[in-house]
C-alpha cells in the first residue's frame, strides 16, 4: 500500500506522523519505505545521521527532476528504508510547470519498479499543493490528511480535498481518501470545537484515533530518533501505535 501523508498547512504534525507511522510499522516486522517529498527534508534529517553529506543525486530530486531511479537509503530502524529529500526540490514547481513529459507521474514511473519490495510506502509531502504533492497523489493508493486544531487548519482541508478530487479526475482514478487524522489534541475549547466541526463536516472520514499534543515528539526529533526509540511510553507513541493497529495492521 502506498500512502501520501499531506496537509496544505504547515506545523500540523505531518512529518511527525510520517516518521512515527513508518518507524512504528517497521518495528512490527513490516518492510517500510518512507519517501521524503518535502524540501525541508525534516524526515531525512531525523532518520539519516549522514544526511548533510548527501548531494542532490542521492535524493528524490534525482528522480523528480532528472528522471533517475529512486535512491534508496537504509536507516538505523530495522525494516525501514528512506528516500531522502533535497532543498532544491523547492524549485520543482518552476521546473515542472514548463515540462510536457508526464510531469505528474515522474515519481510513479520509478516507484512502480520497486513497490513490490515493501509492505507499506509512505510519502511525506510538503505543506503546499504543487507538483510534488500531485506526483505523490498520482503514485499513491490512499491519502492521509493531517489536521490540527484551528480555523486556518480546518480551512486548508477544503483546498486539499479539491486537489485530491482533481488528481482522481485527471491522473489517478484509484486514489482513495484514507481519512483525516486529528493531531496536537489537548483539552482546550479550541481543540474540542475544531474536532467537532471536522467530524460534522466530514462524517465517517475522521479517523477514530486522535494524536495528543506531546513534547516528547519534538524531543525525539531533536535527538534524531523516532518516538518509539526515544520514549515508547510517551502518550504520542501509544496513540500512533493505536492508529497503526486501527488503520494499517488490522486491515491487511
């Protein structure tokens, strides 16, 4: 299964979700690949200690821009591989806007060659709805949309839903919405109101598991670890484990 993890709004826990799901499922014995499509390369920096030494030809940039095979790297987490990102991916929209040769399917073309090697493939997308996200959606079976509390965060869901619909119409009719994952939850009125609005607007599409606001996630990433290596008893680790069982492992 190939799953795009996306959000139009930054700072909602998208990359934390990508890292946590990838590492958590890999720790259950499944073969997992994480593709870092975000030019900020935060997933890459957490999971690859030697990331600063990599040049652009050792990243997904080589595939998206130069049409080369996907450069797979092993991580320290057993069963988890990663294809790192590069800062120059920030120029992708400029480059692909003038391209005429399947600009939406450059990732899919190469991913189709290796996807049989993995049980799960996750794509950590940039917080923007450009050609990188379109490439991810075109290559994916499902899209997981991450939403955190707040007016602007909820408003961004409308636009990303339209993007999914456009990809389904023009590029990938088989793309399905896996659901909306509510993150950074706490006991504030803002959180409870946001969750209520999301559930009322997207009935049956909001995942049951809620990810709590938890400082351990930031501390884990600061130490270049996934949450399960850093503190498997953290509230966020328990929540992501519940999500893995609810959505991925139990439905195999």
